[in-house]
C-alpha cells in the first residue's frame, strides 16, 4: 500500500465519522410507518449543522478524486 492508499483510508474514516455525527432530519418511526415524511421540506441549516454538511460535501469530493487518482496510479 502506497501513501495515496493510506491517505484515502484516512479520508474514508473521516467521511464516515462526519456522516455519523450529523443529526437525522427525519424521525425513524416515520420511515417504516408510511406517515407523511417531511424529509424534503425546506429546512435551513445553521451553526454546527451547516459546518458538518459542508465538511461532508467537501470530504466526499476529496474522497472521490482520491479514489480516481488511486485507480489510475
């Protein structure tokens, strides 16, 4: 394993941690009950929610680019 593979593994772990830290936007009991879900309603993110959402987006792009680079290397 080269340095790029190790770096990709670290980015993957950080991405998993960021996703796990975020709060769910929908109640789990509504997922399986068939009740009206408000998952896609317009919700503003503020403070830490906004930071974690943006950090997750950035880390996912970094992960995708690094995975492609590791593949063509």
